[in-house]
């Protein structure tokens, strides 16, 4: 029998947890091995001393269990009770969804109201002719070469039956128009 | 028998969850020896064990409602006790209250024990040697050794308390015994 296995067997024997089969094996080993017998005697002595020592240190020392419990109970009673709402699984789920919805809506409105640019309310100027424009009706608009903004194009037929191509910016402003005979 | 015991313990846990004081008392009294041994194995100081035990009682009373399975009361309480003991030990080490070294503490405790148990000086020295050897064990071995040497505590119960397999308990116990045995032998040799 290996040394560690022998010590396990002796340990089980000392702790009174050895099975009948293991006990037979241990007895056979002890009969044939003098050192094992000596080890058993020494460990038996150590076991007995350890049991007495631990019982003395742990159980025979300090205040009684009842006294400690009473103090703990009083300490617990003195503590102000804090109301904690306990939610079951489905309620917790619903509460989570509701909270998420509220937070989402709040964020949505906050972000949208801050990021939307103010709408420019501007009356579109009336352009009669590309060559015959008057200072009153015409605004100083940026030149088409320098702009890179997205535009919409509209066609317009005047009283004479001429067709005009009108460039309309999406931000409610009107740019210079050009007359095209071909349209 | 064990099943009946578990069942009654579960019933006590349910009663305790309803706030019955007597149920708390019975639960704690039933588990008191191993609980105290576990705390002692962590803090290694008999004078402070009572304070930690009181903290554990308070925690059990306050938190028993968080226990979902009453059958798991022992492992749950063991975790709680271990946490409280470690917290206490950490607090102590931070405050540096303990100025005595282990040898002096062991000597004082043996003085107490000697007065109670022994008159023989030689035997007293032997007990002191064992106590010092137990205290010098690594924590995992010390826990197993102390719990296993308490009355009526089987390997399976130690395994349940420490949340380890039974074979681990056996191996740790053998190694702890061997370490204590070697330490005592070495001391004896040095003295000779």
C-alpha cells in the first residue's frame, strides 16, 4: 500500500469513517508493516490531542451561543426597517421595459429639439426675366458656381408662354433662374 | 434520518423567513459548533470569535429572505460566515490592532487551556506545539482540519460546508495531519 493511501486509511479509521472493506485492508497492512503500525500509534495520539484541543479552543471558550444570539436579535431589532419593494419576474420585466421607454422618449425629444436647425421663413423673390431684373425684386443671392447645396428644380410658364427653369433650395430660398428657350 | 433532519431544517428556514425568532434560534444553535469552528479556523483568535459570531447572526437574520432554496441553508450560511470572518480579519490587519506575534498569542491561549485541562507541564507543551502547528497550516488545510476534528462532523458534512468534494476533504485532511506531524517531529528533533 502506498504511503498516502495508508495515511488516508488511517485517517478514516481515526475519524470513524472507514468502511469494512477498507478496515480489512488496513489491518492486513498493519500486520505486515511495522512502520505503518507505529505511524498509526503516533497519528492516533495526535488525533486525540487535536480533538481535545479544538473542542477546548472552539467550544469551551467565549460567551454562550444563546447570549450571542440574543444580542444579535436586539441589534437587528434596533435597526430601522427599510422598505424594499420586491418585484416578481414578470413585473420586473415590465418595469424594465417601461423604464427603457421613458428614457428613450426623453432622449429622443431632448436630442431632436436641440439638433433641428431653425426654419428660415423667407418670401421667395419673383424673377421676371434673367436680363431685365430690378433691384427691388432681386436679392443678393450667392452665385451658382460657389454653391454645393442640394437644390430642387421647377419649371414655370409665364403669361407670354415662356418657360422658366427655377432653382429652388430646400431651405425655402430661391436662387437665380436662367431662361432656356429650348424648354 | 438525514433526510428528516434536512426536512426539519428546511421547515425551520421557512419559519425563519417569516420572521419567527424561535426558528432562528434553533437554526443557529444546531449549526453553532461548526460555524464557530469555521470562524476560528479563519481568524485564529478565540477572543474575537464571539464578535464575528454575533455579526454572522445579524447577517443571517437580515438576509435569510434572500435564500431561495431552504435545503441549501448550510452552504449558504457557511459562505456568509466565511465572508464575515475574512472581513473581520482584513479590518483587524488594517487597523494593526494585533501587535503580538503568533507565538505569544498561542502561548496565552495555552495558558488558558492549561489551567482548564492540564496540570502536567510536559503535556501542556505538547498541546502548545499542536496548537502552533494547527495555526501555521495554510488556510484551506486548517479549515478542514478544525472542522473534521469537531465532534460528529462527517467528511460529507465538512465537504458541504466548504463546498468541495468529499475526496478533497480526505486529501486535505491527510496533508494537514502530515504537516502537523512533521512540524512536531522537527521541533522535537531540534530540542534534542
